[in-house]
C-alpha cells in the first residue's frame, strides 16, 4: 500500500474487505481526532506531545507531527528506536527505566539521532543514569531528564514536594533537568475536574521544589485523553494524551467522546444466535481482555448502543440485545468499538500491513486481526503479560505462539528461551518458570501444537508435532 505519511492520503483501495474478524480505521475520523486535539492544545498554549503507544504506527505519528505535535511520548526504548527510524526527532521516554549495560548502549545510540528526554523518579536512578551517560550529547545538548511525580494515580512518581531531591541528584550526576511530569491516570476512575485540580497542584508543588533548589523549569507536563479537556493550562506547559487518535468504548462510557469519534473498530460476523443473544467471531484475542471494572461490557456496538457484550472468550463475543428489540441475524457483520485502545495490543506495529478500502463512502484502513497480539496476565503471576501472536509461514501455514513478558522490563534486552509444554493450547508457563525468568532476564516462548489453538498442521504429517 502506498500512502502519504503525513496525511495518510492516496491509499490504494481494495475491492472487498477481508474475512472477519478484522480491524478498520475510519480515516476521516482519525484525521478529525488528530486535528481537534492539536488545535485545542495550541489554543490553550500547551505543547502537544502525544503518546505513541496507542497506535505504534509511523504514519500516524507523522500525521500528529504535521498537525503541530512537538514530539512523541513513548514508554520503551524499542518504541523509541522504531519511531526514530521513522524520522521522529524529539522523544520523551516517560517511564522510569533502570540502566543496564544494554539499555545504556541503546540510549546512547538514540541520543545521537534524536533530542531525547527521560523520566526518572528516584535519586538512585538519576545517579545511575548520570554516571552511565557522561559525555553523551543529543544534537548539541546533553540527555535531559524530567522528574516524575505522583498526582494521585499512585503508580510511579516521587511525592511532589520531594521532586527537588531527585533533581539535585540528577544535577550532581551531570544530567540536565528539564522539568517535571505526571500521569493523571486516576482520571479514569474519578471526577475528571477533581483529577485536573490534583494534577495542577502536584505539578505546581513539584516545579516550586525544583526552583527552590536552583533548577530552571522549562517543562511542566501532564495530561491524558480523559483529562485533556479539564487540564489546567495555567499550570501545565505540555500535555500528553494518547488514546484520542482512535478513541474506544471506555472513552464513550466516560463521556469523553461519542461513538462518532471512535476511529478504530473491529468488524465481526454473527455466527450463532439464540433469541436475543448473538455470538460474534471476535473474542478477547481481537477485542482485548483488559478493562476497568466499571465498563459495562467487553466492547460496545456503535450501531446498537443498547446492546452489551456480556462475555468474551478467545474467539467468541456474547452479545445480549434487550428484550423486544430486533437483533441481527446470522451472517450479519457488526462494528465493535474496542474496550480500550487495547488497540495498543491488537494493532500491528507496521501500518503497511493494512489495506485501504472504501465502505459507505468512508475511507478506512482495514487489516486482519491476526496480525496483532492479545495480551493477558496469568492469574498466578500478575507481574507478567502473555502476548499471543500469529506468524504466517512461507508455505501458507500459521504458527500461533506465546511470549511471557515480565512487566516493567525492556523486552529487547531479555534472552528468549523456547519451552515446550505437554498440554495443548497452554501459553502460561508455571509460576516457578516465571520466577526464574525474572531472576535470569528471560522471555519464555512457546507455541500451540498443530491441530490445537491457532497453529496449522503440516499437510504431509499425521503427527501433532510443532510446525
């Protein structure tokens, strides 16, 4: 597919959509979302630095930069390397990475290619990074750090009044301090105006702590998609929403947007029906399994807002329609707004794996959902994510495989180790293996046996061996 990277225009259209389930992006809605947020940030005097983990697509990043974004926010070094390769030249790693020899080398390499900022939330981390990065420059200036503070989400981040301690440690280690940032993630579960007030108070306190220690504060960064509209532009200099490019069912239920603002949907076929209960051929592997307790179901149907997805299994969605309401018939194709921009885990890393099409007069980008990855946490080890993906083989067969990824680690720096399980369709390693992975820096890799799960048998073999 050939598209203009800055506008996603000129995309070649396919005659027919792929078989369901597939993902579709409405380009006009995507453009509108990008332009609306960029325009609002500019009107409020805020620098826009959107989070790229929502889409992980170079062409969408180019669209955001063209609309006025000053750079991208990212969570991992791997993401930063990919977007640097795509031409993004100003990157903020808003994550408290801990230095290891391999991470340090990769950060040094990035620093030669982009203007790089890093988040830190402890004096120890600042000192370690300062020692590791002595003499490294980013386009004529040193790698700079931004101090993360906790504004109420209670995840990572130092208490706001302690921000000066971390900044002093960074300065002593030779790292320039650019300012402070926070993530108001609790805006997903409480009043957003209250969250914005807490965000502004925390950042104001943190900025004052830095100034009291003799630091110049150039960056005061906050924001998320649900708190974007209520963020205090008199307290912030920069804002970092991410989900807004696509939006999702969660944002609809929060009241942040309407279904008309949801650009990314899954398309699924009704494959079974009993009364007002229908079964779709898109389950948790397509729609995602991660959702807040208050969300009303496993996704929402924009054309049927009264319906609810009451259950998800890997390849099935159970949809309940109200009594007395006409429900879709077998073979009907429905649009489903994802629970979250778990688009993050279902979208492929490369936009070029999608094909453009025209439907009902709207430009869309569509792609088979199998190109993505579904992420879940094993019940016995909540600190891990199990990523499921499909690998098309040259002979047309498919290999369905699992990666057991420890959360909070740079996965590119870990050693992949294959393990073979005796039970079919089991992607979760036993708890002792996960403990060993943390201790040794491993990623466990396994695959579905042919004839089970998603792997295809070799045509010439009757044995259920690995493909």
